[in-house]
C-alpha cells in the first residue's frame, strides 16, 4: 500500500554474456530474450535480481 506497494525490479549481477541475452522489465519483473539462446555458448545462465519497494526494503533472488 502507498509508496511501499510500488515495486521495482533490477539485475544486481549478471555475466557479460547474460546481460547481452536477457532483459529485465523494471516495472513488471518480466525477463525476456534479446536474442536466441545458443547452447554451444552455455547450457545455463545465472542472474541475480532484486525487488525494491518504494521504501528501503529489498529482496534478492537467484535466477537460473
């Protein structure tokens, strides 16, 4: 509710390759592809995201 009810999403840490492949929508938290996945480059990717409310609270998440 109020300022604490407005959540923003961000990527805290991503490899250079992952930041070229994935995009995070700061308003919805949706992760989309910027280009096709190539399993010869890697069979998995790890990102570290965070959700921030309008106050000082945040919660990290590991995205694999």
